C-alpha cells in the first residue's frame, strides 16, 4: 500500500515528466540545436535503454514484451511529435496531442458499439469546437503543417494505447516496444537525419526526453496506476497540457493569447465532461 502523500507526489512527478517531453523537444528543436530525426533516434534509444534496465533489475532477463505493430505506432508518435515541434509552441503541441489521443479513443469506442449519452455528446461538441476554433486561420492559429503532424502523433499514441490495453505487464511491454522502435528510428535518421546539425546540448535534451521524461516517467506512472481509481487516473492526465503550457511560459518564454487559452479550456473541459460521465457509468455497473 502507498501512502496518500507518496501517491500524490509520484503522480505529480509522472505528469510533470510527460509534460517535460513537450518542453524538452520544443526547446531543442526551436533553438536549432538538433534535428527532428536525430532527436527521435536519441529519444527512442535512451528510453529503450532505461526501460530495459528497469525491467532487467526487477524481473531478470526475459523475452521482450510488446509487438512490432505497437512499436510501429510508438515510432509514428515519436517521429511526428519531433517533426511537429519544429514549428509549434509547447502549449499548443501538448493540447493538440492530448486532443487527438482522446479523439482516437472515442472514435474507436463508437466503432466498437459504444453509444454516447447527452452529456458525453455535449463534451465531444465542446472539445471539438475548441479545437476547430484553435485551428481557424488567424494570427494566433498554429502552423497548419505542424498542427497536422501533432494530430497525427496523437492518433498514433491513441492506437498504441488501444493496442496495449489489457497488458499484464505494461512496463515489460513498453520496454519491448521501445526496443523494437529503435530500427524504425534508425531508418528515419538514415533517410533525413544525417544532414542535420546536432550539438551536445541538443543531444542532452533528447536523452533527457527519452531516459527521464519517457523512461522514468512511464515507470512512475505504472507504479502509481494500480493505486489510482479509474476516474482519477483518467482525469489527472488532463493536467499534462496545462503543465506544458505553464512550463512554456515560465521556462521557454512563450506567451498564451486569449484565443489559444480559451480553446484550451474548451478542449480540456469537453474531454473532462466526456470521460467523467463515461467512467461514472462504468463504476455503477
């Protein structure tokens, strides 16, 4: 059993680690200290090494978990994530990523036969409206190419999450998927990354993203997940785009104008309305 204080601390650290991926990637790429393909390769390799080390320390050597299909989805997320942050702010990127992940899960649920009640439908409409408003042409709208890449990254992560549902050992599966994603990242680097300029600082940002924000972040999350109620586990993840936005303002000098700020409230509020009702319905079954 984990004490409430320890649970709160570890959960907070896990959410901060997930938000740190956006901050580290944005800072490294926006400053030109590393290219997207190089960042992706360094992130995947360092994440694989940390996760494999943690699994070996806890379980000893065993056959890697996961699958090649899941690894391909993981690589798709990591590559599109890096390419998107060449032009997106940390706050906008985190919001688009989270919205696309949730949209993928909702679409899959509808395809699988789930039906939305009035409150869930309202939540979907509010979130979609906020996202459309953010994307409409204007001074504060994100670059279309970067936005589409980040939405694609979110779809890939949503697919990855769906493929991994029900895994008996999620840490082992994640480590195996990171290891299998290394060849994909290497191919991307050989195709477009060899001409990229990379500095030591850029590589350190990428390694921190893979080893700390991804590897240790997932380890923390899987450690606290069994102790969190389903509703808490779902809603606490709404904090990640907010933490990324605050980090972008405090650490990267970004600004948040009125339109993106209100769009963020609409998207996260709509998603909270949707998942809160869905999880409440499940708990009554």
